[in-house]
C-alpha cells in the first residue's frame, strides 16, 4: 500500500491486481471511482500478476490538486488549477484526470519517472533525468529564476554544471 496526504485530502493506493486507487477529499475535487476508472483504466480486473493497462503506480498530492503516473508512463492530474499546477496550459479546475505532457513539441515523448507536488505547484523528473516544474511561482518555487506562474511543465536548469537529478 502507498499512502499520501496533503493539507486537504488523502490518497491510499493499494497495489493489487487492479492497482485500486482510493481517494478521500475534503475539497471535492477528487474524481469518483467510476470517473477514475474510465479516465485511468485503473479499476478493470485482470489476473493477479498483470495489472490493468493504465493502472496507477505513483500518486502525489498538493493542497487541492493530485497527480498520478500510470503503468503506461502517462501523467494524469486533476483538481484546482488557479495557478497552473495541473500543467495542462490552462487555469481551469478539472474534476477528472487530465493527461499531462512532459514533452516539448520539438522532442520525442518523455515520461515521468518521479513526481512530487507542493501546495500549488508540481515537479517531475522525466526519463531523460530532466527536472520540470510548473504552477505557482510567487516565491520562486518553480525554480526557473522567475516569479511568474507556469501553466506548462518548464525545464529547470541546474546551476554550476550540477549532475542530473535522481530524486525529488
């Protein structure tokens, strides 16, 4: 089991044949089991050694937003989005999981190897060991040397020739 919590909600992910993801919320932005299963394909029964395609394998929570990585290497986010913390390029709240791309238009597809969420911002390390962050940046928490919010995943350069990130 994996348990994750934030100031406003809690997630419990049970690794079974269905990789069942159970979310409880005080904020009202957590999808129902039916919406989650249709969006993430996570609740379809398969045999004990073959989780359903699209089953969640990682979950992260912010104050009012959540993200999950599925076993097909897709990143899904949902919840409040007033500062771009979902990473879909918009500022509209989403109460169902929304597919988020970590890739830039000029590069081949990258996928998340690790995700972490702050109160109103999000970060991921992709399969090429790049750190990408987005969302609220009022205090510089995105890490790009600016102060404006980022609605899409933004590459964060590490200073002084630092090695690539391995964990966040």
